């Protein structure tokens, strides 16, 4: 997680040094060339304050996700769902950057995975996260200003989708990397 955070700060420093020209590689809604922004938008931020606002909860939630052993799969699902949601619904003529969709997705994944897995301790963990971070969930609703509620909403939906997908592999006894095939164990 430390290297990811350091990388984000390096990218933001380069962005600032180029007078924020990298931000033009964010998501441009409903344009074919704007699709590439889905790959880059979570790595780019409007300024250092925007980056810090995402890094603080992101570092905590990312660490929890690493501990859960689902970081790559959950991040990939959330990244794509959040990006396509912004691409489809954000206002024309805008460019969206920032990792808040990822943060919302990580949060909702960690909050609901216990419900899909039917694991009591995960449900308790989700309730604890709801108590600590639940207030940010209001960010999925339309707001004024330059906040991408679309990224927040679709990031959150991506987290729920990831929890549902991964719960299916858990209930079948396999890992997400094994395609649901049960692992062999010696007795």
C-alpha cells in the first residue's frame, strides 16, 4: 500500500509540474477517446488536496482489503465499473479524475462481503466500517460543484458486485484465481 500511495504522489507531482496537463487523460464522457481515461482517472487528481482526501481513507481501506486477500480482484472490478459509470453518466464536456470511486468501492465491498459470504465476523467488520466511514456514503447522491457523484455511486456498486462475485467463488470452495475449482487438500 505504501508503494501505491508513493506512486500516486509522484504522479501528482509530475501533473503539477506540467500544469495539470495529465488530468486531460481523465474520463471524458461518451467519447470514444474518453474511454482510455477509465484506465488513468484513478491515478490522476485535480490537486494535492484532492489526492490527500482520497489517500487517507484509501490507505486504511486498501490495507484492510489486502488483509482480506482480495485486493487485485476487487480493485479491478471497482475500477472498471466506476469508470464505465462515469463515462456513461457524467456531464458532457467534463473530465473526471480521482480515486474516490475506488475508495467507495473498497468501502462497500468490505461492508457487504459478509452478507454474501454469510460470515458473522465479516458482517461485524462491515458494521464497524459503516459506523466509522458510513457518512461518506452520502457522496453517492448528486451534489453541486465538481464532485463526481457518478464515480462514487458506480464505485460503490462495483464494490457490491465484487462482493457478490467473490462470494460465489468462496461458496463453491475455490479461490478467484482458480475459477471456482476446489483446492486439493491432504488429510
